[in-house]
C-alpha cells in the first residue's frame, strides 16, 4: 500500500513548536499530507503562534497553517485539552519539536498547547510522531530523546546532524520522511534507520 492510500481519511494533528527555521519544511510536508487525503488540524505552541521572527510573522505562520489545513489553529491549553477525550486524531505529529518541548514531554510537563495535546492524545494509546529540530540534540537534549524513545506510542522521524562542523551537537529530522514515518507510526512501528 502506498503513502497516498495509506493516509487517506486519516485524522492528523500537526503540532508546531518554535524552531522557526524549519517552518517552511513543516508547511511543505503538511501540503503533501493533505494531498494524500489526510485531514489536518494545526496546533501551535505559545511561541510558535505569537512570535515574529526573520522567518515570518506569527500572523503569517498562523494563516499559512490554517490555509493548508482548512481549519483554525489550536493555540491554547483549553483548546488542546479535548484532543484525547474527543479522540480527535489517529496520529499526532510534532514537527518541528524543539529541545524545550522534548524536555517537557520527557518530564511529563504540560504547560503549552503542544504538550497538552500530546498528553491528551497519548491517554488513548494513540501514536505520536516527533520531528526533532534542536541545537542541543547531542548534548543536553540527548537524554530526553533517549527517554522518549523508550515510551510506548512515541515514534521519531529519522534525524541527523545538520552541520557537524559549526554545530556539532545540533540535529534535525529529515522532514521529507514525515509521510513514511507517519505510516510506520500508524502501524505501530519505528521507521528505520532512525539516524540518517
């Protein structure tokens, strides 16, 4: 079964954290997932939905996410809390997932719309797919990645060092593998190899 038919009519939450330099990659994959027939709902962390950066204004990023998905952004904890009780998604994708969010997920901290959505979604035993994007993936965040790799129903998009000369501890997911990793997560398996 190919990706297009495998994702048709699947309900996907797309949770966006504040790694602003990867937003364009996230939006590109959202377009592909939508074209494959998936139903998308955007979720944004407080920072992702409120900060203007050199990669675009908060308003522009919200408008882009809503335009692709065809529905409003979930960007508060009260809006994110029903994700689990209402069984809103078959799969929740966190892309990009910052080191800050990795730490909160590993520690069970629920203080943003994204962490609330993940917690709420996991309560139903449904899969979460994480696309890492952080400068400390191979230093301070490494223990959190390791911890999350051992949690049931959490999967990772394969990732790699993005600039081993200038940023030797930085790693970023291969966003182009999000559709394949989504299929794998929906089937209850980790796409391999996890390290590109």
